C-alpha cells in the first residue's frame, strides 16, 4: 500500500483490486460508474475501496464524459531508433492539438502491458497508440469493453480488427530487391525479421516477389531470421556464411540488422560494396553515417505517428476500419554496387587453397 509524504497510508487501485479479488480494470469501471459491471460486484468493490481509504481522482469522472488530454504510445523497445522517430511524430501532432503524450516501454512483456493499460484506464486515457501488443485476445477485448480505443502502428494488434497505420512493407521489400537485380545481382540473401512479427513476412514476400518477377530461382538457404538488432544481424550474417551460399548481395529486414551484417562482413574480409551489396529498411538516422552509408528503404516514421494522431480527432463514423498504408521510397547510398566478377565466397575458398 502506498504511503504519502506525510506518512499516511494511501491505497492504490491495485490494492483495491487485490483485496476485492478482481482486476484493476474492473475497479476502474466500478469507480467510473460504468453500467457493464454486475451490481453485486459494484457494491463489493465500492465497500473495499471505502474500507481501504482509496481516494480516486480522475477515475471518479465518468468514462462517457472523458476530459483527458493525454494520448499514450506503447512500444516494445524505445531504444530502437525507428520508434524514437515515430514518437516524435506523435508528440508533434499531439502538441498541435493540445494533447499530452505518454510513452510506455513494454519490452513485449504482457504483464507490463497489462500494468500500463490498467494505469491508463485509471487515468482516463482513452486513446492508446500501440506497437505490437502481446496480450491475449480476452485481455484486449476486456480493455476495449472498459473504454480504451486502440490504434495499431507498424504492426497489427493481435486478435483485433482495430485500425492499423503502417508502411507498405511488401512493396518496400520488392523495391529493395529490384534495385539489387537492376545492378545485376542474382544471388541475393535475405535476413528476415522475427517470424512472429507480421511485417517481417510482408518484407520477405516483397523479396520473393522481386525474385520471381525476374525469373530468379528462390534458394531457401539464402534466407535466415534475425531479431531487429545489430547483434541479430551479425549472427544471421555468420549463419549465411556457414551455409556457403556464395551470395553477392543482402537485403536486411531493417537497418539495425543491416548494420550488424555490415560489421560482420568487414570482419570476414569483405568490402562493401566492392564484394557485397547491402540494403536495409527504415532509413533511421544512423544509416546515413555508416561506412559506407547504407542504401535503404525509407519509411516515414514521423508521418506514421502524425497520421495516427489525426485518426484520434477524426469522427468515429469517418475513421477507417482497415489498414492505412503509407508509401515507402528507396534511398540510394554507398552500400550497393555492381556484383564482383567473382563472388567473395569464391575468393575466400581460393585464398584457403593458396
């Protein structure tokens, strides 16, 4: 139980929920006067709150007459530079509309997600801009019934048909690989994102679309999976090397993966782009300052955040109910070029034989 600066014990919404044997979301609904709670539950929770001395503030207001000026953004990893840009877009658009932005870093932990959502519900925050919730269907539906409105960013909200704002990931993957094919690369590897993240499948499908359109045989040995991190990209590149696919180019599912692959390629004795071409996805700020600067598919993270905030102020009847796709573009820098006359893998074999 929380204690104030005067030393007086003060119950929290979580204390009331624990004592009453219900969820904190149920406590919020009771104290907010929602009529979807059974009368017996309402009486019980109210009695427990009074006994513990719980003193609600904003929760005492009816959810049907919300006056909160806050919008929350729930992210799995705030250290990812793409998400930092997305948050800037949300904050900019929210500020223009007199809204305050709350940032919740969930680490893809369902328990942490639930704790954040309970707190947001208790604070009268209606709109939640969310990237990749991992909560189960029943929990998501319960929060929606309690009055929360979710808008999904970058990847769909599991178990829900809530509106989604994302980039054209499939088109972006095709754009990246088509560029490599235009440079005459034929052995193109793909370091895909995590299999449980839908946009990974979309970018991989774009990779496959481009290969098939050019009548290039798909080689499954040239596709490996990675988490969205430099470390994951480094490990994935090492795995490609172990498979001995003799590739001349790599399309990475995001820029962090590409950066890890770039560092590992150097360590293996390859020069980029002389021995190996490399394309990323996102166009984060650091992509411009790698050596060489990274060719990448640009998705506008700030525009994604701004578009999501626009939806908040759009009347519900006029709000889209399906995916809002944002365009992508290819940014050409120094990490791509013509393939070598003889692949780097072949030269490594020759060096060993010498």
